[in-house]
């Protein structure tokens, strides 16, 4: 998807004009000094984050957090942050946090004119699909996803041609092009329910091979799968988890269903990021191995001080492209705008809305 914007000046009032035709006043760079007054103002937030953000880093983060929160009001903007964002983003500037579906649903509900999506590109696209009238910005247009880029709309059309009449379920971790070729989307929370809702013996299920394998273990519907992988979750192994359990038999292992089957076989609980968070908050086990992206364990740790997290850490390089300086830049310059071809958007929106409208 392309981003087209231009800057025009009239007297001293520079404006950024987006491809949607909306224009926004350019804002001046705020003061980013670390002062004693700012230290006092931001102290309550730091106390919450002290166990996940080193004190030497705080004087760098705090001025950005303050500046971003001030600028959001000027822009009538909200920040949606995925669970994999770093703690200074997740707890410092986000208005809404969650998994990709929760964020997209929130995008549709909020009154704000501008949405800054702190996550990867397919998430920003999903927000735009559900909020076509709002300006959706992503702080780094190159924040992609190995899973989403494993399949294209053309790949899926070829698959449909090979299995005529078989309905298609796509994980939300896909581009709008793929969603446009899809009958109904799913998330890792509702994938089994979505597959069974179609009432068929067979379903094309793309793009995550491991999520498909997990779903297949829960249903009699035969899945025809695509062999896409999340490069973060596929790196975990059952062997490393067995080592954690041998070192401490009381440890609880919770894993995301994008992990390989030998990892899920070791897990005490398997669920989406939102369900993993609920599980930890509800059960508060003394020690948890959280088998997913590193920052999520940090974000949950900040809210559950009684739980000791073992972090078999795999960072998502795409999620980590989003930073406080880039978010500030987005707000100042109104970039990068997420734009979807209207023909594709209309079809893609249907597949997402069909999932949302599914009764649970
Ligand atoms: S964690 Fe995996 S699925 Fe999520 S954005 Fe990164 S590569 Fe994609």
C-alpha cells in the first residue's frame, strides 16, 4: 500500500495534505529536555515500570512519553498498541492495548479522527478496513510480518482454483489482498469456532501451518493448509521448554498456538496473546515461562508483580521497528498513512466483519 502526502505552505501555516485529501497543520518539535520537574511528573509511571525499564533508560523515554501524550490531544489522535510493543510504548503512550483483533475493533469504536497503530502493517490495514473514514498512521511503513508476507492474494486464488467450492479461512495476520480472497477471517482465539461455523467437511486454512496444526487437533473438519510461519514463534523448541521444566518442575509453561507442535506439547496452557494474559492474571502462578514475543512478558510483568517470569526471549524484529521517536514523528508529520485500494478494501472488510459478527 502506498503513502502519498505533500507539504504545502501558506504564510507560516505549513500543512501536510494526505492522499485522502485531509490536511493537517504541521506541529513544532516539542522540547525533549529531561528536567527535575519532568522527573517529578513522570515518577508515578516509572514506579510501575521500574522492574521492566532500567533507570538509565528512563530519562530518554520520559520526555518522549510526555510530548506524545500532549500531541495526541492536539491531533485528536489515539494510539493503539499491540501486546508486543515495548513497555514504554505499551504503558506510556497507548490509549488501547490488545491483540490485533481487539485493536481493530477498538479502532472502529473510538471517536478520534486519527489512529496511530503501534504494531505491524497488517494490523494497521485491519484498523483501516474497520474505520475507513479515519486517518490511520503507522510509525514505520516497513513494520511487516513474516507470516503475512508468506502468502499473496494470487497464491490464495490459485489455492481456491485447486480446491473449488472449499471455503477459505484466513488468519487476521494477512494482508488486505489476502483478506479480499477470503470467506471469513479468524484469530488465534476463535479459529476453531470460525472453521466449524462454515458447516463444511473441508476448509482452506491459511497462512500459519502451526496454528492450522493446533486447530486440526481440536476439530474434525479437514484443513487444507499453507506452510507459512511466524519467524518469532517457530524458533522455540520443545527441548528448551523441557529444560526449564527439569530445572523447576513447578514452573507453568504457556504458549501461543503459532508455536511448533513439539512446543505446544510441553505447554500447560495454549492460547492467543489476550488469553495468555488473562490466564496469568487469573491464576497468578509463582513462575511462568511465557512462550511468545519478549515484550509481552515485560508488559504483563509490569502488572503482575507477584509472578516471576522466565523469558525465553524471541524478539519480533518487525514490531521492534516501532519506537517512541517514530511515534512522535508520526504525530508531527502525519505519516505514514495507511491506504487501501477501495475495491480490495470492500471485499477484505467483508471477511473481517463476518468473523466479528459470528456469535460466540
Ligand atoms: S510475532 Fe510473528 S506473527 Fe507477529 S508480527 Fe512478528 S513475525 Fe508476524
